[in-house]
């Protein structure tokens, strides 16, 4: 089997695995108290596509085997949380809080697999910095950023800082840009949030945060362009 054929096969397998994860995610969303019913095959397509990208980059040698599970898990979480945030203007604790030990375990594997203990230290500090920064914004302007965004920010900050300190700034800027774009694409009649969520943000910030962080995690070399690189990429 040629290298090209091997890469294609592994990418297709990754897409299939992602589609199965999407099925599980869609069923999980239906069972959550603050979840949402998503029609098939949107979760399957979205998770499968993101996983295929990660698989292709790992096969090409752009991501180490111990780091690749991080963007895979983050992509799965991003699809579920984005679907819920767009539909309900909420980021359920049932998804954001379990993400902390899950991401911690994956980053621990990445550190053990060659990145070194420095990755763990950066992740802990990044979670604190990113989480506190978003908490301050929430306190200053609750209508601009919800409590769910603050809870999510700690998890995402850990992943970003594990890549590089500069990734925190890159993702923050990218998230704001994506949220602004989402606001432009959202019809005016849909910007007031569901009636079941009084005070919900006009445009959810969670999808932008998740997309920007996933891009950094899946494309660490391309996303980070400053700082002393100590990560394994």
C-alpha cells in the first residue's frame, strides 16, 4: 500500500470513528436536561469531518499520536456545545464540567508521551488565566458573556496554553471575530434568545470560543506565530 493510499484509508477510518462519536453525542444531547434534539445526520457529519481533519494531519505527521486525541475530543465537545448554545443559548454543566477531568487526562497523556511536564504547568496556568479573564468580562457585562462561557473558558485555556502561551491571545481574538461574524449572519428576529432563557445573550459566544480553540489545537504550528515553542509540534 502506497503512502498516499494509506493516508486516505486512515482518514476515512477517522471519519467513520468520528461519525460514530457523533451518533453518541446526538443521543447524549437528547437525554440531557438542558440538551437539545438534533436531527441526524448533523452531529455525525460535523464530528466525522473534524475527526477526519485530525486524522489526516496525524497521518501526515503534523500532529503527534499523543496529541491527536485532544483535538478529536475537543471537536466532539464543540459540536455538542455549539448545537446547544445556538438552540438554547446555554452551555450545559453536564458537558462543560466533565470536560475538565477529561481534558486533564488527555493533556497528561500528551505530556507523558513526549511534551514533558512543562505542558501540564502551562495548562494549569492557562486554565486560570483564560477562566479569570472571561469571568471578569462576565461580571462587567453579563449580557455579553454568560456563566457557561466562563466555565468553558477554563477547559479551553488549558488546551490553548498547552500549545503555546501566544495561543491564548490568538484564540481570544479569533473567538471575538467569529462571534461578530455569527452576529452578522444571524437574522435580527433570532438574536433575542429563546423565551425559555430570559437574559440570554443576543449572539452566543461559545461557538466562537470552541471553533477558535479547535483550530489552534488541530493546527498548532499554523495558529501560533510567537513565543518560545516548547510544545512537541
